[in-house]
C-alpha cells in the first residue's frame, strides 16, 4: 500500500559538498510534522545543514531522523529534531548540504564503538531518508510547547515521546562515485 505522504528529492555532488533538496507532500486527510529541524547546542541555534550519515560498505544514507539511543546509554537530552507542520494537501520544501568526503556521523557512534577509526571508502550508492510524525494530542507538556523561529512554527518533542512514533520517507538510491569516510571498530 502506497503512503499518501510522498518525498521528492534531488542529490547533487559539488566540489566540496553534496547538496540535497527535497519536497514532502502530505496527501493524507490529517496534518503531519516533518522532522527536519535540529537545535545545535554548541552553536546555540538551529543547524541548517544537520544530517546523520550511515555508511555500510560502499553505500551511504544521509538521514534527517531521530536516531535511536543505544540500550544502556544514560543521556539526559539526546538530540531530537523539531517538527514543521504540513497541512493536508500541502507541500513543504527543504534544502541543506553535507561536506565531502561524506563522513559517517551519528550522535552515538563513540558510545557504541569508542575506539572507532576513520577509514577512507569509495562510495558507489547514495540515499536520503527523512522522518515525519503526527502532531501530539493537546494539551502537550510544557516541554513540548510550540515555538516560533525565523518565521517557522516548530513542534519540539521529548525523546521518549517521539521514540517509536516517527515514520520514514526514503529516496530511490542513486548511483554515485564519491569519497567517503567510514568509522570502523578496531579488530579485537
């Protein structure tokens, strides 16, 4: 069964970065929230180019999703994206860039494999994944009260509320020749 929530994306490699542009159309009868905004604590602002990169063999997946926290990791404030509302029948666009070489990045990499070492890899395939969810029922906890930033109304979430509630849109894989850097656990 085909989802009424659709993704169109374009990935273009430049000399220094991969530029990704996307359009998400909500063909459903209910509003949804596109999880494509992330607060950067170090920069004290929203990061327009945030993305996680998963590298498996010679394939890479660029993701704008909430990564699942590893079991056993105690973390007070894991990174959780904010949602932008897409009304029924509406479309929302986004655009960002990821620097080359495409480097594996995940907020929990060094917890899972603390001695992971960078290893160059030639990438032959690239995909893009984006998360969305449904609006939380009102009234929401004060920690999830909507905010306004740069003309956008954003819905924050707590990790434990959003866990298990995000859904994913994935682009068709694209054949591409790019330099990458995988993070590899040392041999035992």
